[in-house]
């Protein structure tokens, strides 16, 4: 009884937590964390918004959002500039292509990034381009400065799937579970150590720091 009475009661905490996440990762990484957090903090309202990479980074830096959960294939160059943020890499994921089952690429086990240069590409979650560079992040990654043939970008998952089925374009995608299953699409792993990193990031001077850390504690336990 004494032990139970000493447990803190979080049900009295009333607040809001604004969380920005990368496009298409809610089901993959947050599907268990969100209900667990709300059971523990029933009076904390969660506002979850999907944003592109640059918009998400700006929202956290400018204190327009409390916490960011981001999946990115970027190198860590942007972290060196984010001196006001606390961040941690939670893990890595493989990238996959989603191709039509009648595509020649569907017969491969893996495909090289450089093999994709000759194919038209559609991408999900990348239409939030840098205001300064106006360069697609995928084209920023290639060491030899080759350019992908990008024909379509969107942040809308259903529109993305519809376009792929209609046009049979090759599509890079970092996780399979976030997209609808269909017999018309085949996943092919991208080789070349082409990885996506999952980060959290927030400002340590945020007045909601205790709620942020509580949310991250649940998230990290679910990712073990």
C-alpha cells in the first residue's frame, strides 16, 4: 500500500504536446507509444503532424513544435548546425524500392542506388525542399553528383500509391509497414549501405521538457 501511494499520479497533468513526425512513420514507430502515453497522461492532448524534413527541423528550432521524430537519409551535416537542439539516433532502417510486379527490377533481390539513375522516380515525403538550395535530398546524397530523374513527389500516401500503380515508376521507400499491401507491388532492397536514420530532436529549454522525456522514454522502450 505504501509503495502504491508513493507512485506519482500523472492524471492531474493538463497540457498539450505538439509532435512533428516524418511522413509515413506513424504506424511504424508510434502505433504503440501513443496509446501508452495517453493511458499514463490522460489529460495531455497530443497534436501529431506529419511534416517534411526541412519544415520539421524549422518547427523544432523555432519552438513551434515540442518534439520531432524524423526518419532521414541525410548525412549528419545538419546536426552540426542545430546547436540549440538535443538529439539522438534511435536506429537505422533499410531503404526499399516499390516497383510494379511486372517490372524487370521486381526480379532482383537488391538494387544499387546508381542503377536507379536511368529510371523515373516517384517519392513520398520529399516535396518539402530546402528554400535555399531547392535541391531534392535524394540528389544531394550521390557522391558523384549524378541526378535522379524525379517525376513525382507528394506527402499524401494514397496519392503516392495511386500514382505508382498507374505509372509503374520506381519508388524509394525506407519502410514497408507504413504502406498499404498490394499484390501489384514488389519491394526490392536498396544496397550500397543506403540507410535511413531515425532521430528524435527537441530544444532542451522547452518548458514541457518533462513531458517530452516521458514520451521519449515510452517510445524508446517500444523500439527495443
